C-alpha cells in the first residue's frame, strides 16, 4: 500500500549511518520520534579513532569541519568529512551524514541527513528526513507544524494519510533538488530524483523522477 511513499523505494540505506533506525519502519516519517534515542545509543558505539565526543551527547567525526561560530546541541552526530558552516544552528536530535554540508545560518532540529546532503544557505529543516545527495536551495525551508496545530496528514492522490504526528516537515528521497526560497509544507513527501521549481509552495506528494512546477502542474522528467 502506498508503494511510492515507502522507504525502500526512495532511500538507499547504505548511504546513512542511521540505517538501523529505519529497521521495521515502512514509511520514513515513522522514524522521527526515535531519532534522539537512536543517536544516544549509536554515539556510544562509534569508533573513538574516528569520532570524538564534544559535550553532552554530541559526537563529531575528527575529519568534519566545524566553524567556530556554529552551535551543535545534543543529541547529535556529525559524520565524517561533513562541513558545518558559519553560524549554523543544530538544535539537537540531528544526524548529519558523511560529506554533508550544513550552511551559514541553517537550522536543524530532529532530522536525518543522509550522506552528501546539502542544506547550504539559510535553510530550516525540522522533523524531516533528507535522502542521499538531496539538496535544498538557498532560503528553502520545511514547515513542520500546521497552523491549527492538528496532526499532520499527507495528501496522496486525493487521499489524506494520517500520520498521528503533530510535527512533521518533509521527506525528501535520494537526489531530490529543491529550488531556492521554496516552502515545503507539513507532510510533504518528495520521491527520489524529483525537482522542485524555485519559489514553490509544496504540499502533499511529489512523484519520483518528476518536476514540480506549481500546485497541479507536475511533469515527469524525460
């Protein structure tokens, strides 16, 4: 059921240190509530030759580049060769994958960034999962709470799928490209390889290997 939304069809789990987090889950939003506890457990298992513990429940790869002005709150794991730039604000419950970029003034909270994800300029990413090589253009954000504070639902082919979550941002599959200054509304799911035009307001499901031009205008990549 809902095959297009499933983890197995959108994410390469070999491209994240958090692969075990997804075990037993069918859809990516199901892992959001367990990110913090998973980090605390995994952090204690990390190779001390490759990672060092900095403060309470924060593990940083020795090969990662961290700007002196960045803030990293726990629980968090910053992967090998990741880059955390000037004034990045990592609030906690964040896994930043190997080779990922968290840019200037970008804020993360309760997220999994797979390897080589880029959120490089003025992004907010909360209660979200970003797949391998996903990229969010400058100023694009995930909105993770509905204005009426009711549980988030996912609009999928005219049907509303209940998540039971008060907070859910966006689920981006592998190689997704989000254009600058776009807003991904609560419950957005974007299939792997899809592209979103700049200045878009996205709600619901965007199929894999498609181009989102605007609401109601989505075309397949040729």
